[in-house]
């Protein structure tokens, strides 16, 4: 560990030191929530250890069809990403193995535990959330290998943040802003693979190859997923968000070019969701498919470029607008996303109960009002099937179920409304966790979990007391703020081409719905919340402004003119 750079060393958390490495054969990097080969600190730590110990490196990843909220949707997205990992690692000359636990005619014995028992060091990604926390707990039982977790998710590692700074956005902001601004413009320190020890044929022969799956022998990811009986196949895969590093880079690059400058105007309009109104990169960030270092660096560089332009441009208004937009995105990315990860790091029981996760004042006020009269107590099944009778909420739930996405502004209205149908904070929290994590592509992640908690008072302050909500901020789905017909049409259009190739309809799917989804303006300032991205914890409820539309081709990005034409034809 002493030979690591300061950049890598500060990210490492040594959970257990092995008493002896005698007889151990290699270094294992278990890739769980950093499914990328570039700008990956955990991989770089494993490479450095391989060189310093003169032990070969094995990279392993897996998917378990019985893990928490294992659905066909999540499985396809993850395995598509791992398929690209396999190709890239092979090109890099690194030995990569993959296990699909639950694949027919194979053992369910976890290969990663067998590999870990034969390794001198096991390096894995800092887990933050389930199911990765369970994976690390199982690894801790193996005494023969040194176990190291590495923060691959944040510019400022969560272990460097005091637990007292993670409960409110302003305290996290004050503790981290200067350091983030210093780091975000720095290039990622690339590690060299030169001089890496090679894996001997003897070690290869002793690997548990019967547990591994060569994805090159299974060209259809969906057929492979279909063969896993334990998955929830009712949550179907989506085509509008493909797994893999290249897909993540394309989506981010497209938003960087087309959406970032108008982000401050478009982020709260749910009908701009598929028209570069928000980045839609959260599924890629949450599984480490897209590098967070690249995102912050690109956004900071764009901000710097905009600031330089403002000093020479004759149109100060346009330049100022660009600068504000970039700052808002970075605020959400650096503060609210960072706060969510750091909170989960310091509060590993966050899923256990609302009492464990919420601030004391929020839990007590919700518990106090748990006996308040409700119009109805609805079962999870009623919520899952969007049968509440509240039009906006049911549309939001259908969006989530059918497309795996829900605009963050809508997600908070959707989340808070559930309090009205539950017996108290514990039931509301468990229902929301299920609905969010089971269907959302960006579920099962710190920002997504923190967004759910915000609906129940987390990272907020007490407001005026009222029925059911107590002093937790109130927000209702029974509102006429949105054009419900347009919102309903949006998800149906996205779903209409859920399976298909790169044709015109695929471009429509990427473009999303058209038009403005807000019927009238209304101010609502969020306390301790955040922006309208799903990379953020929460959003203010302010509505979007009208923005100029630009013509684009059928690429990842806006296809609004073609979409509107198609919608008109569809309505005839």
C-alpha cells in the first residue's frame, strides 16, 4: 500500500489485513459498482498491488439472479455493460472472468468467494448500498486475503467526509466545495499496465472455470437473461438506455453539447426529460459505467470556457446564462450526489428502517401523525399497478414501471403522496424503496435512496405542521400544475418502440415527448434539496421556462420536430 499515489491511497479502506499470504496465488479485483476499464481507482489499486507483490491480476464480476430487486430490466443493463467489460479487459491483456449466478445447468456457488480464498489481496469497489454491502460482508469472512475497498464514485472520497456533514446539503457544501473546485479540473492520473505479471497456465488450470460464463459464446443478452428463472421477468428490459461504457459516454457527450447550457431552464420540466432537459446519465453513474471524474472534469472545463467567453462576448446575458446553468449542474453533481454517497457510507443501516435513516425530528413528527385519518390505506400491489385513482400519481408509476425512468421533479411529488396511503413512516419508506428500486434503472443507488428519504424529511428542516405530514414538507400529486395528457402520452411514446433497432423510431425514443408539460407557474423552494436531475437528491418545484428548440438529426439527443410530426400522425 505504501507505493500507492496519494490519489489512490486516500480512497482505500483496508477492512482486514491477512496474517499471511503464503500459498496465495494472485491479486483479485472484484468489480461490482465500477463497471468500467478507464478512470477506475479500484482497478488502478489492484494493478499497483500486482506489480509490487509480483502476483498476477484477475478481474472478476458477477450478477446474481436472486439478489435484491433482481429484474430482467436490471440484468440486461448490467450484463450488457459486463459484456463490453469482457471485451475491453481482453484487449488490455487482463484476465477477466464473469459468473451469472442462476444460469441453467451451473452451480450457484459464488465464484468470487472461491477466487478470494486463493488471493493475497482482494480489491473491490466501495459498496455504499445493497447488494454490494452484502458482498463485502461475505468477503470479510475470508481471513487469508487482505481486503481493500476503494472509492470509485466521488471526487472527494466519502471516508474523508465527517459524518456530521452528511445530513444537510449546506453543511456538506461548506465542507467540500473548495476541495471539489480544486480537484474537478485535474486530469485523471492514468496507471500503466506495463510490467504487470502474467497469469501462469498452472494458476489458470486451478481456477473454478466451471462457474464462469464466456459471454462471447452467448451473443444474445436477452436470451441469456430469459433463461434465469429467479429474475422478475415482469419488469421488462428497455431499449432506450443500453448498458456499456460507450453508451454512457455517448449520452453524456450529447447532453454536454446540447443540454448543459439550458439546464437551469429545462431541468424541472418533465416533458423535457427526453429532450436533453436533464442528462439521464444516472444509471451509468450509479453502476460506475460512466466515470464521475470525467463528468465533473468535462462540466468544469465547459464552465471555464463559458467564463472566458463572457469576458470577451458582447452579449453578457447569454454568457451569464451559460455560467449559471453549469454551476447548477455542478451544484447537483458535486453537492447533492456527494452528500447522498457520503450519507450511505456513514449510515450503512439506511435501508433497515425509516427510524435508522431519517433525522429524529422527521421520524417523530411522521410517527406522531401516523394515526391521522387517511382517505384510504393502499396495499403495495395497488401502488405497483398504478390503481390509486390519483391521475398524476398513476401516470408517474406507469412511467416508472414501463420505462424505468421518472423525472426527478415528478419523483418527489410521487414519493410524498405515498405518505397519504400508508400507516406511518416505516411502511411508506419500505413501499417507496420497493417501487423505486424494483423498477427504476437508477435505483439501488445512494442518490436514488436519498431522493426517497427526502420525501420523508431527510436533508430538510421542519415546516408548518399539518395532517399526516406533520412538519415534513408537504407536496401533493393532486395538482393541476402539469398537462396530464401530455405526460401520459410521453411514456406511451417511449414504450411504443421499447424493442427495436437503430431506426427512426429508435431516434424518437431517444428524443422523448414534445411540448411543455406545465400549465401554470408556482413557486416552491426546496430546503436542503437539490436539482431536477436523478443524480441529485431532490429538486425545487419551480416550473421550467420556455426554451428555443433546435433542429437535430436522429441521434442521441433532441428529435422534437420529428417527434411532434409523428405524434400528430399518431393522433389522427
